[in-house]
C-alpha cells in the first residue's frame, strides 16, 4: 500500500509537472502519448483504490453531476471593465490624464498585453487549492462555473511552490484556439450539429454547459492577467512582477506580454501585435496597456467600473452586422456564376465593405441567405470579406430562398449546372461580355502578356464600345479609339498602345498561361512549355501525351486537349501570331538537367515574389526547401539575407545572387 501511494504521488506530480511545462512554460517535456499513458496508469490505480482519490488529482478534473442551473456568486472585489481607445489620440489622452493625475513629467512605464478575445473568469484559491471559478457576470455577481473550469488542463487545481498566499483570486481569460475552433466546427458540421460563429462564442458556449463532461471535451485554454482579492497585500511592487509570480504559481501568462518604457512604445507594441495577430493561434481584439507601478495604480484608482490605470486599445472590428440588399451573380472568365451579396456598406477590419462573395449557390442555400437578411460580416487581416451567418431573429417577413438564375445575367445565354460540379455556368462563351472582359483582363495580367494599363475599367469600355470582340482585337486598337475612353488622356492612350506593342514579344509559358485554359496556371504552363518546347507540339498532343507532363493529371490534360480541339481557339492563336505576337523557341533540356532534383533555398528580399521564383524553379525539376542543410545545392540570396546565408557560407554551399540565378536559368525566364 505504501508503494502504491508512492507511485500514485509520483504519477500525480509527473502529470502536474507535464501540464505546467506544456501550458505555462510552453516547453513540453514529454510527448502527449506519454502524458496519456501516465494518466491511464493513474486512473487504473484510482479505480482499484477509490479511497486514495484526492480532489486535486489530475483525474478529478471532470467530476460532479450535471446542474440544472449555475449558482450565482458575489465577487469579493468587483471585476472591473476596461475603458476603450480606438486610435492613437485616445491613447495619448489616456497617458496625459495619468501624468496630470500623478503630477509627473517623466515617461510612465507600462505593461502591454494582447487583449484575448475570450471569456473573463475569476479563479479563487484557498490554501493553494482551486475552490471556485466564476464568470464575470455584471462585474459584481457572476455564475459559479467551478465544475466546468476544473476540466481545463491549463487551470491549476493546486498552486505550485510553498510561498503562495492563504487566499488569492486570479483573473484571466478562457479562450478556444483557432485551429481547435475550426476542427470543432468541421466536426459539428459533419455530425449535423450546431456550429459556433467565432472562437469567443465557442468558449462562452462551452463554459455554459450544465454538464461538465461536455465542457471537458471542448479545447479550452486560459491566460491570466490580474489578481483580485488577495490575503497578503503589498507583496509586489509592479504589475509585471505580479505576472511573473502568477507564472511561478503555475498560471499560464501570455508570452507576448511586454514591459515598455513609455506610451510611444505602447503604440509600437500595438503595431507589432497587430502584425503578429494571424500567427498567434488565438483571437485577440486589441492590446491592453497597464501602468506598471502598483503604487501609481493605487494613486490613480478607479472611475465607476474601470481602473484609470489601464486601457484597451482596440483593433478595428473584424465582425460587423449589416443588411443584404441584393444577391447578384458575377460571371467569371470560365463562365462560372458566383453569387455575391450586395451589402449596406459597413466598416469592418479597417475597410468599408459593400460586397461579399458567396462562392457558390450551395453556400447560399446552406447558410440560407436571403435578400433583406441581417448578416454577420467578417474581414480578418487582408482576407476578402466573408459572410459568416444570417441573424435569423432579424429576418423580415416574406423573404424567399435564392434560386438559380436560368439565364446568364450578363448575356442572357442559357445557364447549365454540370452534374459533377457545384458551379453553375453561363454557356455564352466569349460572346458573353462578362467572360470576355475577364478573359481580356487575364490575358493582359502581369504574369501573362503583361500589358500595363489594361485594367478592369478599360477592358469594360473596350467591350462596351465594341472595339474588342475577341482577344486579337487588342492588337488592332487605334490611338483615336482609346483617347475617347473615360479616364484615358492622350498620354495614357499612347502608353497603352506602347504597352501592347511591347507585350508582343513574350515567352511560350507566358503565352500559354495568357490563353486562360481552365486550370492551367503559371506553373502548369511552364511545365507544358518545358516538356514540349513548341506550341505546335502542345496543340497536337494527345491526352495521354499531356498526362506525361509532370504535375498534369487527367482532368487538366482533358481541359488542355479540349481547348485546342476548338477551332476557334486555334484561330485566335494564329491571329495573334499574325499580328506580331512571338516568342523565342523554348530551350529547356539543358536547364532541366541542371535543376533536376537540385535543392534550392531562397533567402532575403528578392525582386520577384518568392512564390513566383519558387514556381519557376520547381517547374524545372528543382526542390525548394525552407532551411539550409548539407544537402542544399544552391542558396539564392536576395537583399538583407540573414542567418540562412551565413549558414550556407559556413557549409560551403554555392550562393547565387538573383542575377546569377537568372544566368543559370538562361533563356527560360528571360
Ligand atoms: O486579455 C484580456 N482580455 C484582458 C482583459 C487583459 N489582458 N487584461 C485585463 N485587465 C483588466 C483589469 C485591468 C481591469 C484587471 C482584462 C480585463 N480587465 C477585463 N476583461 C473583461 C473585463 C475586463
């Protein structure tokens, strides 16, 4: 029995230590499987000897029975809220108020914290043990969610060390990491269960479960940022020291928290954390600045419900509510009809949004979006605005589900829905103005024929005026025609004519890409050119021949073969060549050998987008790796190359400048 108790104790300590390393230090000491093994062993012993179970055993996180409602709790110290700042001026005003109140001129030291977008909680510990967890509620009275909070592995059931106070109330934010949130929703979707709108709702919904067994299955985590009631006062002199002590007691404290010397650096922190936002793995909605000195905090005190010594500097909201005014169908280059929600303009994620792509009709039906609906719009980072969901409570009467258009809204041609696809397509081909416009824009794009100055508005007008009915017409455009167009002065008209002239000299891969064959992107175009060398050979290639090209499968091969079987397409190519479009023979064999299976590493700032260089190299058989090792054949070093370059030099690896790379690639990329 003695031995068993020792083993039990060792197992519990090991499990608690692993959790601490994992959640607080972010430095796991053992793989998850090892943790699971230890936990299983502990569960076995406890099952055989229930008398040895203690409430703070790691097996006892999920306990108790489902409740019918949560008891309320009065916070011993009110849980204050934070005042908000929406711009730099608000932040400077905050600092100024502080300096005036404290009657000091020196810069104030602040602690900057990410503002976690989760659920605020209070955790009460007596004699080092978690005895109660509560929601913030209205700041004075919250709900007792102890059973649920105990199920979070990042919440210590027992404080570490011996020097903790008799009684301490710790405050923090419970959140759901983004990948876990997505995985949860995906699973809920396949099971036909309710999905959560965002990670914060997911965290709140999970904590509101009356049965702790359900909460236990939800991937929730904790970050702590404050102390409420504490039995021993005045044991810290700064907020930062207090955070470090919380960490030592076993509480997860956010690793992005920084100590700064003045308000200006709070604003620097704001920019930095905003840049990091997408990589953090959890949602934040701003930064919180707190006066570091606890003496100064005390002197500043509170106004009604918020401390004078802290402020939340919010990011522009990423989610807003607005109304769907219409659902239109946009016609893409390949004729696909994409539903787009026309919205009452709304400021979200730092820009005004008035359209949201709905991807395909099935998404419209799945989300049941109707004209007149109130909807939630999200715009994260530079991502295109996205319609999250409909607020059904606000749906007006007499709305109807959206139906397929039966004809193309642009050209009136019949619309078909191939059985194998979820898209609806216009059958108008290049007779459809929308398809023609997109085709021209694609043809003129930088990666294609690179016709500078031929953007959306110009393409639209060229079609509108019947100047361009098919691609080759671009090369017969006259100066006087262009000068008549909107936003087109004589100078820009001359420039466009010159750009058209310059574009005639191209390369085979660019020309192939410009043709806009379905699913033939830049890399595939380059593969095709490298494999066949000449356009004529590609045109006459059989589907089997095409499937022999690296990275080309049956579907793309079929698209290519079908494209060249269309007499119309071949005529277009001939016309373009007659009008002066030409390229040098595509010499590849030698380069292909040089790069076959060679390992490249790209580093520093390159003058072309890195993805582009990577695609070029890969198309020639090279492998592009992210890190330098003895196996690396070449390192391409752009400006400000750093540690990878140093390492390559140390390993004696061939280092190429961009110029040298170009030489190596010879005519392929010229
Ligand atoms: O990350 C947060 N959401 C966060 C919230 C934070 N980092 N610090 C906070 N500090 C406070 C004070 C200064 C009042 C202790 C907070 C909150 N409060 C807070 N969360 C919800 C309401 C207030």
